[in-house]
C-alpha cells in the first residue's frame, strides 16, 4: 500500500510540475494567421475565460512592445478575410513569420489554435499551420479539424504539446486551465 501511495504521490508531483511548465501568463495578444472568422470565435472564448487580452487580427511586430506575455494565434485561411483585410497570402505569411520570430526572441509564449474544424482546412490553411506550429508552446485543435491526424503528426514531428478538444466551445476550459489568473 505504501509503495502504491508513494507512486501516486510522485505522479501527482510530476503532473503538477508539468502543468506549471505549460502555464501561460497574461496579458495576451490574440491574432490571426489567415484572417478567418476563427479569431472572432477566440475573442468570445477568451472573454468567457476572463483572459486579459487585446485582439488584433493583423498584429505586427511593433505591437509586441505592449507588454504581452503570451500570444494566441488562430490559424485558418480565408480568401474573403484576406481580401477584406487588403492583403494576400504572401503578405500574411510574411507578417505572421515576422511576428512569431520576434515573439520567440522576446520570450513571449505562443499558443496556436485551429478551432474551426475541417471546414477551415485546406492547402493554404495547412501551409499556415506548418508555418506556425514550430513556434508553438501549445497547440489546440478541434477533433473535427484533426480527423486525418494532420495535427497529431505535425505536433509529434515538431515535439509540440497538442490538445484536441471535442468542440470549439471546449477551448474555453483549456484557456482557463493553462492561463494564469491573479495578479495581472
């Protein structure tokens, strides 16, 4: 019995340490990679999770001087969204690459989220996912967006922590779990 309790205690300590390593601080910058509506969904989820955040779908490097401790980048390519923003996919790729390179240089933690499911998967979205996942400290995807195990395989090859949720609304509990609340 003692041996069993000792093993349980060790497991609890390891889980606690692992969870602490994956804690994200606030304030948070929420931005897009691909200009899909997923970034607006993330705004709603972050509001419900009571995160302190700024939403800027077209965030640039200069915005990082605003004291952000974490970035949530919501991936999903939308030709309509890109057109409305007045940019093309090459400009978006350049913006995102510069932003994430600078964030890593500054020690800002990055969460990559693909929350719109299979409908927002395609060649361009997958190229953006392949671009941003290497920068990630955590990747959150919906089950519907990972039916082909694209994210499972990508995260395994990049050695990234992946959380697959059943629905977009379930992302809220992940945010609540991983983002530190308190003195912000």
